[in-house]
C-alpha cells in the first residue's frame, strides 16, 4: 500500500496491461499523465513531510518502493513511441 500518496500501487500499475492500449494514443496519454501525477504527489508529500527549513527532495531510498510505477511509466512511454510511428 502506498501510504504516502494513498491507494494501492498494484491497482495503479497492474490494473490494465500496457499492451491492451494498442495504438490508442489518447488512452496512453491519459495513463502517462495519471502515473506522473501519482509520482509528483509522492514527491510533494515527502517534501511537505520534511520538517527541516531546507525542504529536501525525496531520495532514491524514499522512491525505491515506487520502482514498479517508474517501470510502468517507461513502458507506457515506449508504447507511445511505437504508436506514434504507426500513425
């Protein structure tokens, strides 16, 4: 469970396989935006949670549990490039 940004990460990156989008460019854009919003929300929560005055950015250690989401984002971007070339 993604306790910082809320929700279940599995439901985000495993709810629909990227292959099922096919060449649906708009659906891929929506999926990419959704993933990026989740990642930005996590960053914002971590930065807001730092009580120091210098507001440190999230570290690699902070983000390691988000790796499946980053992998899904990369896969969506690859699929978008393929869909773009077949347009």
